C-alpha cells in the first residue's frame, strides 16, 4: 500500500488540533492509503504539545517533532519534509485554511503522474483588504524581479512525491521561500485552485514583522536585480552631479557670477545622501543573508520527538 505523509506546522494552534485531526482522519478513512500525520510544533507556548502527545497516544498515524523554539513556518515545514517517509508528502497548515477535503483530488492528480500538485489560493474568505492588496503588489514585484515564476496566490498547501521531496532536501539554504524553491525543482506540476476558508479558530500567527521578513527573503533569494538597481541609481546620480558641476564652473568662470545658490547644494547633498543610504541598505540586506548562510548553522533543532507513549 502506498503511504502518504502529511506535514503540518503548528504554532499555538491548541484550538485547531483536535478538529484538524478529526477531519483529516475522516478523509483518509475513505481512501486506501497508509498515512502518517507529522505535526511540527514550532515552539508553541500554549497546550499544543500536550494535545499532540494525546493525539499520538490515541492514533498511531500521528507523530510530532517539537522544535526547541520558534523557527518560523518555513523552517517548521522543512523539518517535516526532512522526516517524512511517505511516497507522497502533503504540506498543509494546521488551522484548517487548507481544507483536508481537497486531499483526495490531490492524490488523484499524483496517481495521474504529476509529481508536484501545487494549490493556488484564489481568495481567502476573511483576508483583510491590507493583506490582499500587499500580497498582490508583492507577487507582481517579485515576478518582475526574478527569473523563476512565482505564482500569485501560491500557497504552501502542496503535494510532492518522494523524488521531489528528496530533491528539495538538497536545498539547505537558511532564508527559505519554499514556494519559490519548489518552482525551481522542475518535475511535472499540476495546479489546483481553491478558496481558503477562514481559520477554524485563533488568530493568524504571521505578524507584520514575520510577513515583511518572509517577503524580503523571497526577493533576495531569487533575484540580484535590487543590487543592479542600486548601481544604476548611482550612475544616474553621478551623471546628474557632473551636470551640476559643469553648471557651477560655467557660472563662476564664464558668467563671473556670485556664489551659486545654497539651495542647489542642499538639494544635491540630501539627494545623494538618500540614494547612498538606499544602496547601502540593499547591500546590507544581501550581506546579512550571506552572513547567515556562511555560518552553516542547523536550520532547526528538534527538542523532542513524540510518538505513541514516549
Ligand atoms: N506557523 C508556524 N510558525 C510560525 C507562524 C506560523 O509554524 O512562526 C504555522 C501556523 O501554526 C499555521 C501555519 O504556519 O499552521 C500558517 O500560519 P497562519 O495561519 O498564522 O498564517 P496565515 O494563514 O494567516 O497566512
Ligand atoms: Mg492560516
């Protein structure tokens, strides 16, 4: 019998875990697959770890890795992908925004020979205007910048077969934008659209800070264009300054005019200062990431592995 692994990152999802397990179990009961549900607890501070132990004790399909602290969604997913043993692995959120009822159709696509089944979020029922707006602007921007196509609405609800997962495991970078990385793998990809329902319970665990960081990781991991822009800006400014210098010399030696205006000076100083700071900032973003990568630290540390009665 073929085995399917589910990888579910969990960060303070105590009010969702039981319901998630119930719905997932109902879906799998109707199918003829062996399966495992791998929860990755991303340093929850609520009762999620206790609930996970209870679920593992009740149901031998369940196991959990408890990370030693909060590493973030993308690294929690990575931990699960590293440990999944199934012939196909499905990653999905633990808040039921990725409906388990879509799993049979994903598996059907896999059986047809697709090695990756990528779901595309058409909409999220309770997404704020702010989240929808920033998300669409962001995908427009990242697709202009990078050579890898990153589908708007691409979510981390996806199926990968064993071969794709093994390929993915070779990617060990720290700054992870998994939906972009998966797009660089190749393989035969099927796409399925869905509308994400509101969270079953609780609040989104993606703070504005986490979202911003994730967005920057996405751009810097897939494009060097911002660096080139900084260079172009520098060249343009150099050209403008040259014109200003020529103008000043002309005023002094040809026109024998008074000191050129104070305004010109101030404007050019602040203008150049601004451009330089932007350039340094962009450089800093990349250097910071290089620094993170060269340290070669482990991506995550597992504090405890939960299976039945451990
Ligand atoms: N999550 C995580 N670590 C984090 C933030 C989120 O493991 O630091 C998990 C969270 O428990 C959920 C999934 O990642 O299962 C998606 O997070 P969330 O639903 O908060 O994001 P949203 O759907 O609002 O984008
Ligand atoms: Mg969610």
